[in-house]
């Protein structure tokens, strides 16, 4: 699922840059892919922290 999420972020971000700014995606792929991976990891960490807080609240 994380691979699909990262892939969809890369595709949608690339399509948005191409549509809005007529940017060349070959040069921007080295920026788009790490940014997408970073945001996926950040989202997972954020939601895991919320999950741990909820588990601690309900188990106490």
C-alpha cells in the first residue's frame, strides 16, 4: 500500500507540474520522488503517533 501511495503521489505531482508549469519531468524526477517518499514516511509516523496515543488512552 505504501508503494502504491508513493507511486500515485509521484504520478499526480508530475502531472500537476507538467500541467501548471509545463515543466520537464526528467529533470524534476530527482526532486519529486524523494519528496513523495518523505511525505509518505511523515504521514505514517504522524498517524502511528496518534494511534499510540489513542491506545494508551483507551487501555488506561
